[in-house]
């Protein structure tokens, strides 16, 4: 049995399982960003005995630990390179820390990478290769899995599609830094992440009057509109919300078309909160990609929603531990 840990910017999960697509016990908690990396480590220390007791398992039964971390990691040193959301992680030797805590070997990797592994082995990409996984939430992450193995480039990660530069959609307001200077060209994450969609919506509401706006009604005021309200308003058929989502989808389609030219994956699997907008999200995205894709590669890559839900990173962390530290699942 293995321990799988997801360390994100808003969520912490610990799970027990054999690494074959099943989870025998799960602990889930919210992260306090103000407490930093040290606060999350304290949570892990407290959560582990709770999880073992809940599952009726002994620590001695654990063979290894897999960790999916919300930021870039270094394969050679098994350390965190940086967290873009939580202070106190930069350069932290996470692999050694977890191994000493649990008393068994540990392996760490980026959370989108292990999520992609899980979807390739047990979810929407099962039986296909290559698989490209995208998570679209507060940020945008990517993972490339070829023949059941995560592609990690030179060992510090690869497939970081959220940091790909894309064109600014025509109807969206300029992306600006904290000091007010324009970001040109912006990254995909600037435009199409949950944070980016919310920022775009609030800026558009400042610039114009949109009577009967469903997102504003749902949020309570224009300055409180987030991607969540935009998604709900899209389901109601709100024109403003549909326009905001269309801008995000335009940028996503451009990024996927560049991905297809370079990698030509068999399937793109999309997870994360923004993808839960509904089938309309995928219909539009497929159409935009089909209109722009490199003609010789047309029709070779399909785009589907992820299948493993909130536990996808835990599934991937468990599978990674089994593959690196034990017997690979068949």
C-alpha cells in the first residue's frame, strides 16, 4: 500500500491505495495560504495518523509515498523549485522531508504531471498515447504522458502550457502587471485560468453597462464576479458570460493548436474547475481547434473532459509511487 499526497494552493489531500486506480482512504483539507509551506507541512503531520486510523491501516504497511506538488519540482534532488501561490516552498527538500516523516521512500512530481499519468492509466486517456492533460483552475497546468510515462524534459518538468504566450483576444481588456504596465503577449494562464477569467469579467464590467447581467446577480456585485459566477451564468445563457468564456476558449484553442503542431497527442484531457462549465465548453473548444489546426494533423487529436474528478492528483501520486518505488501497475 502507498500514500499519495496532493499539495495545492487551495487544497491538501492524502490518500491510501495500491496505485492501481483505487483509493482505500482519503483525507481532504483546505490550505491556509497565510500559513505558508510550514502550515501545510503541519497539516500533513496531523492528517497522516487521522487517515491511517480512518482506513484501519498501520504505518508499517506503507511501501512508499508519492507527492503531486502544485509547482515545478526537480527530479534529481526531489525538491520543490518554486510555488507560485504559497510562500515557504522555494528550494524545499520535500522528498527527503516526506520520507523522514513516514519512514519509507518518497517520490515527488508536479501535480499536473501526476494527474496526467492518472488519466492516462485509469481515466479518459486509458489505452491511448500520447496523452496531454490540462488542468484549468486558478492556474493552468499541463502534463504529457507517452506510452504510460510522464515526459519530464531535462528533469525539471515540461508541457507547461499555462505559461505559453498567446495572442490577446480582440474583445478582452489588456492584461496588466501590478504596476500597471501592459503584458504583451500574455500567457494562456493570464487569459484562460479561473483567475484570468474573473479578472477579465470584472474589468469588462468596469468599462461598460450590462443590464440584467446574470454573473453580477449571482455574485452580488460587479467587483465580486469570479470564474465560478461566469460558469453559472453561461449555463443560464447569459450573453456577457458567454462572451467572457469565448475569449478564454479562443486563447485555449490557440494553445492547443500549437500543442498539436509540436506533439500531435492522440487525446487532450481537460480537468479543473473551468472545464466543469459543461458540454458547451467542449463543443466550442473543439470547433475553434478544428478551424485553426494544422491541416495535415486535422482530426488526429480529440478533446475530452477528465474522468477522475477531485482525486485525480492523489490517483497519480499513488501510481507514481508504485511505478518508482514498487511494482508498476499493469
